[in-house]
C-alpha cells in the first residue's frame, strides 16, 4: 500500500520534473532568447583562453572563476573527514582492530603492491595537468586515494599515519587559502591571479591555477584516504561477527 | 428644625402603636391556633404578660459582646424599617395621620426591602456568639429561607414599580386612592407572589423550620432569656406590624385611619396564620425550592403582566 | 577598515586548516584559536557595519571577476546585521563551550571546535554570498558541520537524530541543485543580482517550479512545517551549546536564504502568501507539539521551530514593517533561545533522560541559572518589559496594517499555548519541591559570563529597544530595496 | 517625576529582593521604603494632567498623564498598597519566598499606577502585562497547585491581554495612533466591523481582570491561593484595573455605537449573573479565602453592572463601590490573613470562636461585613442603593431582582464568614490564639473605619468621582451628583445619610445600652460551653459548634445550579485541546522515512497547486 | 543529425536521468534498511548529476578544452557548457562528503542498535 502510494507520489513529482526538463530541451541553446541574457559560460570560454591561458575551461572555472566554490568544496571534504572522525570516535579502550572478514589472497597483495606506484603516479599526472586536459585536483586526488584503498584492502596491517594525513591535508588547505589571500597583493581581490599566466597549453601556464589544483589534489587524496582509513578501522559489530 | 421634636415624638408614637398592635396580634394568633387545635389556649393579652415578665427578669449570664448586640441589631432593623413605612396615609382624613409617616420618601420601597433583611443578620450574630448549635442551625435555615422568599417578593414589588414607574410607597397609596382599585386586583399575580413571600416572612408553618421548637429548642432564640428575649419578642412584634402595614399600603390601598388599618392588617394576617395552622412543616430546601417554583412563576407572571 | 568581507570566510578556513597542525604542537590551541578567530571576525563585523552605515554596501569581488562573471560577497546593512548576529552568537557559543568541553578528550575537542567554527563560517557565507551556487556550497558546509555536531555525543539517539537530519538535508540539497540548474538553464547566470534583474524574462511555469524547489530545499533547513521532522530531534540530542547555535545561527542563515529568494531574486506575488501559509502551519504545529513535551530541550526545540514560523509569517506580510518585525523577532530569538538552551542544559545537567520533571525545585539549588531561564521564558513569550514583547508588538502592528485580523487572532491564540508550556516549566523550577536527589551543576565561569551577557541584552532590548531598532530598520530597508541591491552588485568593480 | 517614581518602584523591587537575601530586616525596611516613598511622591506630586511624562520607544510615543478617572483609581491603589505593605511585613514574617513576595508586591503596585497614568495603549499594555505576571508570581507563591491554578490564571490573563493587544494593533492600523484619546475621539472613523470588534475585544480583555461571568473561573482560585496580604490588593485594586478599562470602553466607545446599548445591556446582565452566581458559590465555600474570593467576584459583578448601565447615577454607584469594595474587601482579606497567621488555618470547619481572642480583627471584620452586605450606616449601602435606583430609573427591573437576590444571598455568606471564624464554641484547641500584631490590625481597622466614614459622609468621595465622571463626558454637577438620587432630594442639599445614620445609631444605642447597662449588673460571662442544650452542659472536649455542612439546606436547594459549573466546560475544552495537541504532534512519527515522505508530498502538493499559488 | 533524433534523445536522456533520481527516491522513501537509504540518496545524487551534465550538452558539441587538437580539428564546433560540468564536479564532491557522513552515522547506529531496520530506530519522536 505504502509502496503504491509512494510510487504514485514519485510519478507526480517525476512528471513535473520531466515536463520541465523536456520543455527545456536537450542539446540546444536553452537560454531565454533575449538581448539581456548573456550566458556567463560564453564569457568563461572567452576569458579562459584570452586572459587565463588555461586550456581546460572547466578547470579555469573550478579554480579561478568559481574558485571560491572550490574552496568551499575542499572545506566540505575536510569537514566530512572531521565529521567522520567525530562521529565514529570512541574512547581508546573501545577501539578495536580493523575488521577483517577474510584475508586477501596473495594475488591481490602482490598485484596491489605492483599497482600502487603507477596509481600514485597517474593521480599526480592527472592533477598536475588539470589545467591542460580533462581531470584535475579532485580526480587526481581520488585516483591516489584508490591506491591507498588498494593497499588497505590488500594488507591487513597496512597503516597510514593519521598525523601525516593531517599534515598533508592542512598544508594543502593552507596553501589554497594563503594563495587566495595573496590575491590581495597589488590591490587585487581574493583568489585573484598574481602570477604570470604564460602561454596557452603550456604546463606552466594559468598562473595560480595549477598550484591550487595541485594543492587540491594533495588535499583530496589525503582526505579520501583518511575517510577510507577511518571507516575501515571501524571495529566490526559484536553480535554477528 | 422645629419639626425634629415632633418627628421624634411621632416616631415614638409609631413604635408604641406597632408594639401594641403587633403584640396583640401575636396573642390573638396563639389563641386562634389553639382553638383550631382544639385547645383552650392563652388569653390574647398573654404576650403582654410574657413581655412584662421577661422585661422584669434579671439577666444572669451572657456570652459576650455580640450576645448583647444581636438583639439590638434586630431591634434597629425593625424600628428603622418602621420609620420608613407610612403607617397611615399621609394627609389622610384623621388628624394624627402625619404622626405615623415618619421618614417616608420617594424611594423608600427599595430601602425597605434592604433594611428589612438586616435584622436577621444582627440576630444571627447574636445567636452565633452564644455557641449553641441549635441557634446556628436555626439561623442558617432562616437565612436560607429568606433568600428563598426574597425573589418572589422583589419580583412582586418590581412588577408594581414597573407598572407605576415609582419606588415610593406613598405613590402606590396615592395611585390606589385615585383609581379606586387596590393593586391586589390591578396586578393579582404580584399579590399572589407577594402573599407567598409574606407567608415566608412570618415563619409560620409550613415555613417554621427556623424555630422548630421540638427539634431546635426554638432555634435562634434558644440561648436568650430575660431582657434579651424581651427585645427579640418586641422587635418581632414590631416587625410583623411593619410587614403587614407595608403589604396593606401597597396592595390593599393603605389605611386612612387606625380602624381601617387594624381591619386590613388583621385580615391579611389571618391568611398565613390560618394556612399555617393546617399545614405541615417544610424542610428548608423544600421551602426554598417551593419559593422558587410557584411564587417565582407568579412573580414573573406579574412582571410580564406589568410589561404588557 | 580592518579587512574585507571575504575574510569572514577565508580566515576561519585558514584557521580550520591550521588547527590540526597547531594542535600537534600545543593542544590547548584547538580551543583557543577558534575563539581568537571569532573575536577577530566580531571586530571585523562591527567595523564593517560602521563602514556600511556611512559608505553604503560593500561588494566583495572574488578572483578579480566582477559580477555577474565571478562570485561576489555582499555586505550591506541587512547581511551585515545578520553576520554580526551570527558571529556574536558564535563567539558566545564558543565561550560557553570552552570549558563545557574541558572534560572531553583532545581528539573530539579538536573536532568540536573546528566544526563549530565551520558552522559559523558556513552560516556567514550563506548570508554574505551573492551567488546562488555558492550559497549551495555554504549551505552544505553548514549542514555537514551541523550533522557532525548533532551526533557529537556518542549516545545512540544523537546518531539517530543526525541520520534523520542527513536524510532530509541531502534530499534538500538535491532539490536546491535542481532549482539552481533550472534558473541557470534559463538565464545563463548564477549571480543573485543578475538573476534578480532578469527573472522577469523567465517562463512563469519554470519560475514557479524553481521557486517551489527552492522553498522545499531551504525549507528543510529553515524548519518549515512538513520538512522539520529532523529539527526537534537534532536540537534535543545535540550538545547544549550546539542546540543554541542551531537556534541562534543556523536557522537564521537558512531563513535568510529563503527570504533572499522570496524578496530579491524572485518576483512572484504569491510567494508571500505561501510564506504566510507555511509560517502559520509551522507555528501552530510546532507550538502544539511543544506543549505536550516531557523533555526540556525538545520543548525548546519545538518552540524554536514555532518562532521560525512566526518569522516567516512576518516576512510574508511583505511590507517594510513586516520585514522589520521579522528581523526583530529573529534577533530576539537568536538571543533568547540560546539563553534558554544554555541555562536549560545546566538545569537538566545531571539528569539522565533530561525530563522536564527533573528540574523541579531547581530555583533553590541553582538560583542564577534558574533566574536566567525564567527571564528567557518571560522574554520569549513576549511579556513586557522584556525583549520578546517589542518584536511581537512590531509584528502585530505590521500585520494589523495589512488587515490580517484572523492571522493575528490565530497567532495570539498560539501565544497562549506558548505561555502555558513555558510557565509550566518556570513553575516547576521555582515553585515545586525537589523530587529527585540530583544536585545542580554549577555553571562554569564562562557559562556565567555568557548567560549574563545574554540576560543583560534581553533586559536591554526590553527596556531600551531603540538601541537595536536602528540597525534593524536599516537592515529591513536594505532587504526591501531590491533595485539598489541589484544596482550595487552589478556595478561593482575592484576598488 | 512620574518616570522617577516608576523607576524608584522598579529599583526598589529589585533592591528589596536583593536586600532580603542579605538580611531579612534590611529587606523589610527596603520594602516599606520602596512602597511608601514613591507612593507618597505620587500622591504629593502627581496632579491631574494630560501629559506628565513622555518617552519614545520603537517609534511609538509613550505618553503618561493622569486623568481624573485614573486619579480616583490611583487613590485606591496607593491607599491599599501602603496599608498592605505595612500589613505584609508582619504577615510574611517567617514565611518562605518573602523576597519574591516583596518583589512582586512592589512591581504590581508600580504596574497598576503605570496603567492608570498611561495615556497610550502601548504603555497601558506593558504595565498591564507587568501587573499580570507579577500577580501571577503571587498566585503561585505558596507552591500549591501551581500548575492548575497558576496556569489557569495566566491563560485567562493572556486571553485578556492578547485580546487587548489585538484590539490595540487594529486601532493603530485604522487610526494611526496608539493614544487613548485619539481612539476615543476618532472612534467613528473606524469601519463598522471594527467598531464592533474592538469594543468586544477590549471587553474580553477587561472582563477577564474584572472576573465577569464566563471569564471568571481563574479568580476564586487565584485570589484564595495568593498570600492574603496580597489578595487584598488583588481583589481590591488589581481587579479594579479591569473596571477602569471597562469604564473607558463602555463610556468612551460603546456610547458612540448604534449597537452599543445592546452590548451594554449584555455586559450589565453578565455583571448581574456574575453577582448572583458568585454569591451562591461563595455560600458553599468552607474556606474563608475562597468565600471572600467568590464574594469579590460577586461585588465586581455589581460594579460591572453599574458601569455597563452607564447612567450618571449608575456610574456614580459603580465608582463608589470601586473604592468601598477595595476598603472592605481589603480589610476582610487582611482579617483572614491575620487569622491564618495566628491559627495556621482558614478553614471554617477547623477554627471558630475567635471573637474574644481577636477582638480587633472581629470588629473590623464586622464593620466590613456590614459594609459588604450593604447595610445603611456603612458605605456599601450608599453604592448599592444608588445602583438599584439607577437600574430602576433605567427600567432594568429584572436586573434589579437579580441583584436584590444576590445581595440577600450575600447575607448568608456574610454570616457564614463571621460565624465560621469568630462565633460558635470557643475551643480549647484555639485557647492560645492571640490577637494579631498591631501592624496587621491597625491597617485593617483603618480600612474598616473608612467604610464607616464614607457611608456616612459619602460626599467626601463625590468630588473626586464627579471630576472623574466629567472627564468621561457626564454633565458637570458641581459635587451634586447625588441629586440624581431620591435620597438626596428628600433631605435637601445635605448630601448625606446622617438622618438615617442618626436614627439607626439612636435606636441601636438605646437598646444596646438598655440591654447592656441595665442587665449588666448581675450578669456574668459564661463560656460558650455553658449553654442550654436541653439542660445538659457539654463537656470540654465535646465540640458542639455547628460548622460542618453549614449551609447544607441551602446548598441542597441550589444543587441543580451547583452542578453546572462553567469551569467544567472550560476543563473539558482544555482536555479536548490537549488531546488534539497530542494527536497533532504524532505527525512527528520519529521515523526519518516518514519525514522524507512529507517532504516529497509537500513538494508534490506545491507543484500541483502551483497555479493557484503563483498564478 | 535530424531533429526527431534529438527530440527522442531529449526524452531518453532526461527521462532516464529523472528515472534514476526517482529510483533513488523510491529507495529512500520505502526501503527499510538504513544502508539502502544511504544508497538511495547517492543514487539520487547520481541521477541529478546526470541531469545537470546532460543539460549542458549542445548539438554537435565538443569538450570545453582548448587543447591543440581543438584548434586544429573542431574550432567551429560549439563547446558544451563548462560551467555545468564544474558545478557537477562540486556537486559530486559534496555528495561524497554527505554520503560519508551518512555512512558513518549508519555505523554508529549499528553499534548501538545492532539493526539497520529503520522502523526500530525511532527513540526520538513526537
């Protein structure tokens, strides 16, 4: 009964949503046709090439045009790690070992060990080239974190130093914030670019964008690893296993 | 100011008249009651003898200040209400009429209604201090019953006020003189309601639970003897006179001289007395609810009649 | 000027990233640094308020891109008023918690203070930002801090409360995103002022639907009626100061967002009626639920929701007086409710279940705390000469000017309900015999200070309401003046 | 000056409270100072005038001035306040929560004066609410039945206060001003609906405080539950604030209305019913406090009737009764307080025969009771007399019957009161009881004697009432308002009841002397044990006092009435509401999923009704 | 490509994105396991992200990257909306954060209740 009602309810909501979006249309220029409307994305695309010399427009948006969002985003991640720690915190004598249902086979352990360095390398590549190609700090960070996940899954006793994670995380965060504040130099604004922008499609181009993205990469990697590590260290339940 | 002495003399005369008439009526009633009960009964002047005896008796004990003040309060109520009732029609045919219209004025009816209940409170206080439970019981019954008959009584009077737009007893008398119709005929419902109330006021059977000699040892007066009882008795007599006179004034055209007064009051007096002789006693709540049934109905009818 | 508005965000974030490092060196710093930051922000807020009063709104451009291209922060009389309020409350909550958490171990304490600071920062960001999507980000910052703080105590119920909060919160953020996307897909911009200036071009149906989605999304956090199921649980299970922070900080910021959408961004006339309807629903249901509570904090939580309903009704009046009244109620609520939460949590400190009956006869054991609680109760039900009266009065005056007789009657009837449950508690404190053997806990020195400050403010507003009305009036004017807002934002350039 | 006086009150209240914590004696001293000093300042310095002080808060002008009408009421407040403050020192000695008592006492005196000096609705309301909550603290001070009685009181007060608040914001929105004078002068400018709504709301507001019939149920409990030292103020002065408001509303508003006469007749009848019903209830009470509480309600019923009738004579009667009621009811409550202080109980069934132990208390009670019953030499008579006459002149005959009935029935409880405490058997149990201290007896005797003075020379008060009534728009009578009464016209211009008084005193003294001095010589006092109960003298331990089921016969007679308590309906309503509330809060099921469903349902509903919402 | 194809695609793309969201919602509203509810929430997020990304698509569009290849091969093609992609990036990260918190809460609830059945976890109500 409840299910039927919920389905009906969802049908209503879904109908209205679908109606709206289908009205908007797919793949066309959906902005209101009016002289007043100048979609910001056009400005972004234009400015990315002309002023920032960053080839990946998404990156320029994420880090520069809407860098403030990204700062918030990074904070959200930071907070979720903090929250996780706070929610799962228990006094030391309660804390147990990592729950292990079954040991990883030697294929997994060996493979993981093999894959770990290339994964780190790939991650680093992705966030260093964030302003040139698809990818960026978040993506790269996630890739690095997968590496750690692999190691944690493969080795029961693999530990990551909490302190090290915090230090990396904090430094990365501070870098972001300080670079943002450095924008005030020369009468600029927060997060304003104060470095030379270089030429398009160069590794060293885009001013502060790559630096921030690298910081973000480190930070995301550290934070995600932290999340995984914290959750993995959660002791299994007492009743069932 | 030159009248003040005459006023005082008139007041004293009124009091004496009321005392004598009241006492005599009381004696007559005892006689009649006895005859109806097939007894010999005391002579009609027995009350005077009793009064004389009580008056000359020494007071041996008392129960405190209120014990003294209670009867005095009672007397005040009787005398003061007497002062406000035109015993005879002012300016009537007899030369002495003006003596008996002491402090009458335009709104005296309301005042009378008010002051007439005052005595019971004084009495109650006096009785209360004696500490005799019978007194207190009698008092509560009396007060309850008073509340009972007050409604039809006030209704009856109000209906008349409504008809003639006045609150003066003298005006009522004058109206009856002019039209030649007694108000008991002009508004019979008011008369009936008032009569019931009058029966209640007299504390004769069936409304005599207050005194109820057999069970309460005479109720409120039970601790009083000698001069106390004398005061109470005389004030009771005066008060009976006040009630009768008032009723006659209002419903029966007033009295132009003493003879008419005596005839009318005595006739009126006989109604509750004779009814009382042959009826059984009501319990207090029965009495109260009785007053709140038919008399109240007639009272309302009277008001309705007056409005229409 | 001591700084620019962006420091409201940047400094706490920097501090938040720094605290783990500092904590490794000196453990006490995790408690002190947030306080220092908040103090600095308080100074900043006050000085910026002074600046705004003379020189007009400050539009902070970020990353060098003038609106509508980049993100901007708007610090005008209205947002400044709220930011000052939020930071002031944050400071008090910090001061109150400073010792409150002294028996807590280092790790949780560090997290607590970071989360608290982020809660304040997120709320500040919500108020300051001039960008719809940025608003979403700050709402999420606030929410996640709030989730974590709700579940801060390691009991089972706090997790339950928090989980409900998360469920509702993430549904809300979904809807918020859909709404943002709808706006963007039509107008091609995310800047509030820009959107506001172009909203008339939008298709009415889409406009209505996106507004509805905004209402539902922000309504979850602003605790409007059918969406506030999480709120009483969260208030009741969160630590005392956090409950106070919710009432004094988070809700205010979220309501701000809702109001910003209603007043500035959208031009829907029916929106005000909707505000009134949901406000009344919220008010009535919450107060009605509050009267039947047997736990103190839960009762306060429902009462808080009810007050938010009242604020919404006041905003729904849609006149300058209405906005004034709404802001006044918000201010009073932001001061009184934390006072109640602070003193209330000391009154039930030793009680296991935190039942109201556990505070019987507390007046003798803890006279100061009890007195302040009573003061708060008297003030919040609007008894003169305390603070709540003036806001209620200005609300009623505003409503009467719009001939809302029935609404006034309804609200006053609900106020009677409110009186009943508050007075029941006050009676218990002062006029009941102590039944349980539980002793009172002496408030810490900091708590004394915090509660006294709040009490003094309550009295001050009660006796001299004009000390604050100037700011409120300016704030109301600022919110009301939509064209001025749009103009000032869109013409902003880097100073 | 006015501001200073109010500030002294306020500061005094807080200082007293603090001082009491330091040293009880200091508290007592501060208490006296902070009541008497500002009260004296008020009487000496504040003369009738329109604007004495002015403040602006929140853009609203708060104007304070003293109208002649308010001046009359302020006399009551100040007089009672000072008397009761002296009384309270002894009364509260050795009790708990004295500090809070003093605090609330001073605050409520301040609030009442504040109400009277308010020339605008806002300050009126503020002081009104301060009065409410300070008296609320008093009601629950003894910690008994706090949740039922206290909450009942507060709910009704809030009902009243919020009615007023609603009325005043509507007034402001329509007329653009909070000033009382503007409201009354521009009343015609209101819309017809508001012309009805506002008086009705205000009548509810003031009807609550003056305990008019359907709104009275808080009063008996609240009066009897507060400390007696305060109840005198409560019943004597605080409830008069309701009357003050009623006077303003009825005279200044309803007279301007076509339907006003109907409203006034309704209110007058409500007042009449209040008087009658409260009297009946008073008769059934076995506790002196409760009895007096109901009696107060009844007396307020008379006042309300008088005010509602609104003819010059009726208004005169009501104003007179306002003052007189404060006097005699103050005295009576003080007497009960003294008895409570000395014996520890106020139950008629427990204590009796105190007449010889507490003579001063008895005498003042007796005088007050006589005044209450409306018996001529005392002041109660004058007002009741005028009231009846006014009603008859106004052709409200049935109302007269009702009030007559009420005042006759009042004898029952008046007697019950006196008998219950002072008369009857003197029990050995109470042999140790002493008269209350001077500081308690003197105020109570003073008040009782004042009723006597006012009953004989009512013109002492008539000038004040006259100017108050001129302020309300009645014709100037130059102190001869009494001319409306037939009592006056009969006896010329003496404006007095002296003849009646002299007659009464003469007869009274004659017989009293006759009985006392004539009989006294050989008389000896015997205890109340020594009575003639069928020749048997009761033993010492036998308690013969008739006190249980004292008014049983009468109660049986009025049983059908007693069954129909309005309170039951209110309680039923309250229970129903609580049940409804309890049902409603079950919306919050505790299941997060349900909440999520609510959210989606809400979304769906908004989407569906989007057109009707946003066009 | 012709317009009917795009019209059809409109239904398919948006329809499926919304369907994903609804499926997630269904899980949130009906499923009794806390874990499934969390999964539902993250499905809703995914559907939403899908929706947003597809909103930014343009006919014959290309990725918003000014790489060398772009200038050489597709300089005349319109670029899909980069802003929406950036927003989705943010949304994903935030969704991740919320999911992490939700999961940790599920762990906490499991610790205390030893059940994930939502109807049994309602100590706080009314």
